[in-house]
C-alpha cells in the first residue's frame, strides 16, 4: 500500500542546533502510529517539521505523494494535515462553539454546522459546554476541544502531540480511546507522540522509538516487551 506519509533522511532543528538526525519513517492511510521515546528525543520536533513549523535542513517529507518539507502550514492544512499541539492550546477568549467554527473557517457556513455535529458525536462531553468560554474549561476539556477543532476539516492525517499531557490516569485512557474511536469511525490516520507508552501501545498499530534524534526501533506493539523497550529507550 502506498504511504500516506513518507519521511526520508530528515534532519531538522532550531537555529544552528540539530535535533533530528536522518529520521526515516512511513505510515499508510488510516493507520495509527505511535512515536515514543525519552524526553528530549526530538518527538515534538518531528511533528513540527512535518507540519512546517520547524525548518528541515535535509531530507524529504512526502504527504499524499507530494513533497511538503518547509511548506507553509496553512497549505498543509488545506491538503488534509492537522496538528494538535502539546498543552491543550485553544482560543481562550472564544467560546467552545467559536473555537470549533475557527477550526472549520474554510468551510461553507452550513457545512460548519454539520461538521460541528460530527465532531460532537466523537466528543459528546463538549456539547453542554458549547456556549462556555474556553478559558473556563478544565485541562481535559481543553484537550478534547483542541482535538475536536483539529478535526473540523476532516484531515487525512492528524498529528497529536502528547494528548494526555496534564491529565489524570482515567482521562489519559479516555483521551487515547477517543483517538482510536476517531480512527475506526473516520479512518483518519494518526501520528501520535505520547509519553504514556503503555496507553500509546494500546491504540497504535505500529510504533517507532526515537532516541537522541534517531529512530532506534520500529515494530508492532505486540512484539515490544518491556525489556525491548527499556533497551531502546536507554541504549
């Protein structure tokens, strides 16, 4: 099957400080792929480079058959790429409904309304909060809103950067299960960066381990014992 996303020999970083060193990975349409590894491994940098927020100094990023490295993020969004940033980032001065409308800003008004209903079916806990100011939401509610907003344009690929950050154990499980439900219902592919390795392995079909800016292991979750993961994380 042709890859939806194909990254080859990618190098990227900040100013003159390289973070990613020859990273290569691929994922197919409708697949959930987890990207795990120790803090500082470059996981979030990889998502940012894919989306166009971090400059690639070498290598290629191919999405839907087109090279997109260093492309404007707005063009990536129009082509079906969406990104939920780390830290439950929402427009706190707007209501929940207005946040969702911003997510669907390129759609006709009638389609925005229909799409809001679709994303609320995935995140029903947001429905009674539609008129509430986003600043008043809990951390978990903000995370749900950030994911729902990212889905307004029906992306082919969702980049999810630590959706469990700041959540309690029960909410962590619920957040990642909502991603799996999204994948099953809409076949949206998901590249998931997650520190909670056990929960990530429970929803992903394949896993890459990133350490010191390099892919050190790629396999299916069922093949990754605790010993294998420990060795991959620590070297």
